[in-house]
């Protein structure tokens, strides 16, 4: 039933999008009229803070952005309700890291032409922040993802200028669906050709802890992206969260050739565990590169997340070279890392 509902809603949104393209005006009810009428585009960063425990990661990321990189790009922290971000915390972040706004997603109207999600928590929050922000050209960050270069370098990079988006590869290639990826059934619902056909050994799943997108250029993609992520069942049962729904949304918009994934493979960050028998290294993050191959992001995944309730921090003790897509194919390599 959930799959049938998704396909039915897709047909309705497709009709809306096609009418909008024909009229050369934004979809009514989506607030695009106001957002994209400005003479000059606005650049900025959106962070889905999620649960209150993630604010420690956000604090570190913003400290690096403002105090070390000296970036003054506007930032939006999105959350759901005061339980995730109380008034005192909002005031602190807005004062310490200006220009910054904290936005409670529950206070922002949802688009009337979409079926509302069962909840704005989880994956839906990041996608709703992208949909509802007033920024035009957006760097989206997970709360535990820290940028290490001036973000304007990414917005002005030749691939972003050409394609209007930047996405990054995960560690895993096609063939490791048990770790990360999409079931072919999700593409089959829409009658789409599988994007990895003919390139199974080279196709890389996405890692959406960070992404850039020009919303005014790809508003139609964002319509389909919101559609997919408001239907957690079946989308998030057939895909590993939101990360590979970006490519699917480009395909649904008929713009698969515009989707751009940075070609440099990720580096693995590991922490040494001298006191854990049977496990010597723990995965604590990923390093991702800018299109010019400089290191641009540290995404503290798995055991590397910062917990303000824990005194110790798992340091990055070793960093691998960019990892070939076949790096995890051998069982011995999977057993060499603890991803608890």
C-alpha cells in the first residue's frame, strides 16, 4: 500500500512540476515565488541539528567555520521543537556564531501540494530544511560534518558552476547493499533504468553528510526529493536513509546528466584501540575532497561522533589514502575495523 501511495503522489507532483516548467513560474504553495525573485543569489549553510546531543558536534563545526576558516557565510540550524533546542541554546548559538538563525521546523508551513511526512524528525528534517530555507545556493551539512576549507571555494568551483550541485561518494561501491545503497525495487517503482547498469564496478553510493545545490536551478529536483523523503515507507526501507535519494530525485526530474559526484575517493579516519582485545582500529570518520582534490570535510561517522556527556574524545590517529572502491570487498578488511 505504501508503494502504491508513493507512485500515486509522484504522478501528482510530476503534473505540478511539468505545469510549472510550462508556465516558467514556481510551483504554487511552495514559496518559490518569493525565494527566487531576488536579483542576487544568497549563499549559505544549513545544518539539521536533530537531537540535542548533536549540538556538541554543531558547536565544534561552527567554531572551526568562524574562528579558523573565518567564513561569514550565513548559517541556519534546523531543529524540531524546543526539546531539541531550547531558548537559551538558540540565543547562545545566534550570538556566538552570527550571522546565524535557529529555525524550528514545526513553525514553518509545509507545502500544501505534498503529503506531509509522519514526522519531521530524522532524515525528513534535513530535506525539509533544504526545501524551506530562504537561501538559494546551499551547503548542507550533517551535525557531525565539519568543513575544513572556505566554503566559497566549493560554490565557485568549475563543477558547481557547470552542474549546480556537488555530491560525494561513500566508501562503498555497487555490490555492498548490505552496508549502503538502494534496492533496485525503488527505481522499479518509477520505471527507471538502474543508474549502475554497465558500470557496476565503478558506481559509488552517495554519502550525504555534505552536499551543495543551487536551489533556483534545481527546484524541480528538490520537489521530487521532498516527495521521496516524506514517504519514509517505502523509500527508507528500500534505500539507506536519504543519501541516495538525491540521485533518484535528479533522475525523476529528467536531469540525471546534471547530477555531479566528486571523483576523488574518500579517506578513512581511524582511532587506535589499545585496550580492546580482538580489535585494533575503530572507524571514526571520513575525509572528503573538494573537486580540486584538497581535503574539504571531516565527517565524524560511526564511533567518531562527539558526545558532550562523555569526557573522552576518540582522536583521529591514522588516515588512509583515498580508498579504491574495491577496498571493502575482501572479508578480512571488513573485520579489521570496528564500526560500533
